[in-house]
C-alpha cells in the first residue's frame, strides 16, 4: 500500500534546478509517479512509452522484479558501508564480473559514483602513471572534437569546446589538444586521410600528451556520430607507437547498446583505461567504474605517491554494486545480441523520416536510432516537441538538431513503431518550431 502524494510543481519551478536549464525560464517538467517495464506514468494519468531508457541507463526497463529483489536483499543486509579498509561481497562479485566481460587486459577496477567521476579517475590514472615513470612532461590530453565526457571540470575540459561552452570557463579550464572529429561513418568506407591527419597530431604533441580520450564508435551527446571502427583502430596504433595511453569512455555505449558488449570490440581495440557507467546498474542507482591494466596499476603503485589519489565517500556502495551484479546477470542470461538486432530491425522504421524535407540524415546502430534535421530546420524547441510527444503517448527528449531513440532492451515492436511514428509525425507537422 502506498500513500498518495502530489508533486508540488510550483516549488519545483521556483526552487529546483533541472539539467541544463534556466532557473528563471525553465521549460516545463512532467510529473512522474511511477514507471514500469517501458512505460512512464504521469501524475496526470498518461502513460508514456519510453524512448530514452533514462539516458542510456534503464536497459531492462523500469521496476524490474529481479533488480528490485537484488536491492531489497542488499538493503536488508546493509545499504552502505565505507570502502576504506572494508570490503564486501557485492563489490567483489561485481568487480569479478567486470574483469570477466571487459577487454582482456583490463584487470584492475576502481568503483566510482558517476560517469563524470570515473572520467576524472581515468585522467588521474594516466597522469599518475607517467609521473611514476619519472616523466613529468606528459600533462595534457588529446581528444577529438564533438566528444562528451561529463560535466565535472577535468571531464568537461575534454568535451567539445563549443557544445560545452568552454568560453564560459576559459582561464580556468586546462587547454588540451583537440584533433578533428572522426568523419568516415560506421557503415561507409574509411578515408585513409583521417589516419594521416591523426598521425600529424601525435607527431607534433605526443611528448606532452599523457592520454588520448575518446568515446568508442559513437560520439554521443556531441552529435550522435557513428564513426568508422578504423578510426579507433588508428588511434590505438598511434597511441602505442607514440607512448600515449588510450582512455575509452564506454559510459554510454557499454552493455550492448551498439550491438556488441563494448563498442571497442567493433575495432578489436584494447584500451589502457576504460570508463563505464550509465547502464551498469540497469538504470537504478548511480555507479561507475574505471578499469585499467596490470601495467598501469603497478606503475602507479610503485610511483612516488604509492597510491591512486582518489576515494569517494560512497565508493563501492553495496546497494549499487548488488543491483549492478543482478543487471549484468540479467543481460548475460538472455540472447541479448539477438534482442538488440530485433530492436535495430524495428528502428529501421525511422527511415520513413528520410523523405521529409527537414531531415538530412537517418541512421541506426544497435539499439540506437537517430534522425538529424537540416541546419535550415534549426534547433528543436524542446518544450514544444516534448508537449507533442507526450500528446502522442511517448517520451523522447531531443537535443539540438537531433531526435533520437535508445529504448530499453525490453521494448516490443509495437512500442518502437509508436516511437518512430511519433518522430515522423512531429517532423512532418513541424511540431518543433
Ligand atoms: C553520460 C556520460 C558521461 C557522464 O556520466 P554522468 O554519470 O552523467 O556523470 C561521460 N561520458 C559519456 C560518454 C556519457 O555518455
């Protein structure tokens, strides 16, 4: 039995910041009372088909009994205990699973509390590694334009400078080396000129570069760019050749989203450091991890500091670790690759948008579908298009010129059809201007 609460929208509007919004001119927020399977229930009675998986995370849908059960069992033992000087079953089991499913050389796990923090930790690992080797000139990072790695400062410093408004913080943000964003698309041929250009940057900057950081195969928040695996393979080769560490940020792409467990596998690439987050707990709790190789872990530990200088209060949170174990098991127990293929098939319906004049490109990869509008069509009015989507019984949140779907893996064909149709009708009816 649950008590009936009403959500105080006036208080929300006047006192609470939502992501990337103004405090004086916020766009409307929709009050949600509960969510189940792939449906989000509004206080006003509507049920919305979820097309976002709560920003890549809720891969098994909402309120999943297996995940709920894992959390309940853990709550009854302990919700949290400090990780300094203490360990516990859920953390150990989770790290075993992570070592098993990630690329072979990644054997050492740091548990952090959000994606951005796992990126901070990855950067610290890289800097500390070179210091431990007696090299103090490698203090910069190299990264392609159009990247997104989180909102904390070190993470933000390697995000696309325009998208993340570096100009606001210039003078405060460290300046890193930006290389051209990958151009050749996943399904097209690779243009060798991109590799040559990359080499030019490595040649010029490698002495000052500790690590190259990149989102493998899909640049997410920076433009939903599905790029050619050969670009990533080239980066790996050049990193090895020029003594630069490779950090792969799989926070969005991990756990099957691109059709393969980790997107680095599309290019058979072994990163030196890997960040995971988002779907790690099946969208239930905040948790992330940074994995690295024996070589780097040993280097850091034998360096002057002797330790990795990081330790969040809620490190290894038992509740988050327990549900992450359950989420990984749930994924591995099913034929998840087949499931992602089926979702990809259903997402092909987005190609109906290709005939609309405002659409410049439609693309899919794994369980991701993107409709990109033309420059002339302009930036989507999010408040307006969201109101339309809600009226159509779907939950989709576009950004810029991109209207995209990354539904929970449990979505059925009928739901995906409804999501695709809503996008088609929104563009056709210009419900975003
Ligand atoms: C979301 C995201 C992050 C940041 O994760 P948070 O949990 O929001 O801090 C970092 N990198 C990528 C690729 C992401 O998609």
